[in-house]
């Protein structure tokens, strides 16, 4: 949740994403589904990559 909020400051949008968005790169599972099945690290890795990419994009802009 903390990582997701660093990408999206709107807490309601983060909650909606966490529970309702099927993530293509994660076999169309919602982040919460992966967390409850012991695969939360996949979500963490995806969010860390997104944060890294966003930070790198700002550094080169």
C-alpha cells in the first residue's frame, strides 16, 4: 500500500487498484489476490520497478 501511494497519492484510487484492478503482467490477478495467496512479493517488485522507472524518467527529463 505504501509503495502504491508513492505512485498515486489518491488513497481511494489506490484501494480501488488494490482490490479491483486485474493486472495483466500478473496473470490478470488483483494485487490483493496475490497478497492473500503468498505472492505479494510479485506486487512489490512490480511497484518498485514502476517507482524506479518513474524516478529515472524524471532524472532524464
